[in-house]
C-alpha cells in the first residue's frame, strides 16, 4: 500500500520519533552490558532515520520495523511485525 504524499511527512515524523525513543531506551539499558559508545548510537540513529525517510509504502515501513525488531521489547509490540500490525502501529502513533 503506497503512502500518499500528504500523509508521508507526518508518518515519517511520528515513526522517527517513536523509533528514536525506543533506540535511546535500549541504548541506556545496554550501557553496562555491552558498553556501546556514543558513536555507535549516532550511527544507529543515522541509519534508522535514513531508512525511515526512504519509506514509500506500508511494506517499506514494515521492513524497517522488522529490521529493528530488537528495539520492540514490550508485549504490546508482538503483533507489529505483520503488515496488519504495522498498519495498526502507525495508526496508534498518529493518534
């Protein structure tokens, strides 16, 4: 399903915001375990934003989410990895 141009920027904004929040939470939780550097975090942020900005369809969004499944750690996120789950996740973010 192609994302219309009028909605694309808003979807990109909320998706980037939520994924950055999740990545930051994961980064802080893993600091003691793996000792990642700020540079690692910056690279991950850059890759994440770049991948979201290249999303043209709902399937692209689903691919981004599936490629970053390790930052979805809560039980409510279990269904987000299906195409229908991704669509519901986006609707939830847009509320």
